């Protein structure tokens, strides 16, 4: 039994930009790969995500900025959402995060659409967005990994999640590797290590700098990403100071916000994000594998579902010496980099091929539809 079509509204806050937002943007950009789904989108904030969705030609409504400390903004956004639901008439509303779910759930229930929570991070049931979300039971929970799915009982004790890995697009930019490296001050003889993530403390930037400091030259580190909150600005300043204190400041490039992260990955030689806490999934690891990079990370969380010994190196959490040894080995051994890198694209496609993963998402959503909406 397959549906003739499923109209899906994706709802995301849109005030920040990271892995969640890249997934939502991919659902817009690659929507033609799964004709069964007819997606439309809504964000609260008019930021980078909304602009990227607009650029694909998909519909993206703006509900208006929401601050939990200002209840009238919640009322305003819910009214705007009700208007969108009346106009778009989706069969299913997917809320990306507990926060978006708590905001939307009462409105979606009144409209009669199926209500889906897409979990992009593990839950404890103790944060205020999670307590907000707990007021309403979803028709379906999608989890971005088995690691995340295992935490769902803290929020909905009797509910199981459907695990759907993110659809991840291969780089289609055609950017020139040599030109990009040259623009960033790296010649082809200098191995480049890259990390591309938000400045969250558990992403391991500090540990990465410390691990690289004892490794003999030549090497260069690219840190891609720009602070999005005041506390992230402080973390970036602290990392710059740490690099200087270690005596490696001249070999570390802070790239700032990049709209060409995929091209930067292809221009680098090693991806290393040594998380000090578990990654819910690890979109950056998949993107690095697609770019043909060996991935070095810690054996925690979602990374265990992505990285294998055929395409990367998993270092025990807290093993600073092991991290340095892994980086020293890859920096000094081009053959090993090539061996691991060549296995990356196939591994990434096996996990996150966009056409297959969007089809898996559509199949999961079908179960939320009433029988009258499904045709043989």
C-alpha cells in the first residue's frame, strides 16, 4: 500500500545553523528524488535556513521570532502556523526538535494533521522544551540514530522511534581543490586537518589543538565555522589563545562561516572532530566521508554507527595520547590517508544516500496517515 502523495510540512526554529538545518535544507533541495512527498517548510526566524530553502524554490513560511520568555510571541507564531496549515493543508507536520514540537503540537492537533517529532539529539525528559513537548503524544517519532532513539523512553516511556539517517547530498560545486588550498595558504605538500562544526565545548576543538601540538610539521589545521551566540564567541577567542600558547598559532586557520564547507572538506586531507561528549549522529562525519577524507573521532554516540576501521580511526574517549598518535600516523602517511579516504564515499552513501533516505522517511510517514489517505 502506497500513498498517492503525502503533503509534509517541516517546522524548524531557524535561528541557528548546524546539522539539523542542513538536513532540513536537504529535504528541500532534494525533494524531487522522492515524488511521493510534497514538502513545504516553515521557520520561526528569517535566517540562513529560510534563505537556503527559498533558493530551492520550495515554499517556506516565516512564523515570526519566538522567545519563551515572551508568551505573546508564542501566541503570534501559533496563529501564523494555523494560517499556514489552513493554506497548505499538510497531511503530516514534522517538528524538528522538542522545542518546535512544543510550540506546534496544539495547533497541529486542532488542524487534524498527523504530528511527528524528529529527534536530532538524545533526550533526558528534564529540560523545559522536553517538558513542553511531553504534554502531547506524537503520532510518530523519528530519530536520527540508534543512539538518539535509545533515549526516547525518558520523554515518552511507551513509545518507540523509527530510525532514519539523514539524507546527505554529495558536493556538486565542482570547486577546484588546488585553488581553494592556495587561497587558504596550504600547498599540496602540507597535510591539512579540518574540523567544521559549531563552537560547542564538547565538539573537541580544544582537545584537537592539544593533540596536534606535539606532531611535527608540516601540517595545517582549518577550523571552519563562525560563532552564533555570545558564549561561542568566547570559546573561539579561548581557542585562538590556546593555539598561541601551544606555539601552533601560525599553523591554525580560523575560516569563519563558510557556505562551501563541502568544497573545504574536499580540499583538506584529514577530518578530525574529537568529541568529548557523544554526538547524537554525526552529519559532519558523513560529509567528510563523502569528500573522501579519513575521519578521526572518539568512540562515542552516533560516531559508532558511522565510522569503521575501513574509513577512519575511533579513539577511546579521553585518550589524548591515542588521538595524537592517530593524527601523527595519518599526517605522516599519505598512503594510509588514501586507503581510508577511498572507502569513505561508499560508506557515506550506504548510510545517507538522499534518494533512499527520503524514501525511508516517506515510508515512515505513511503509517501516520488514515486509511482513507492510502491507496493500493
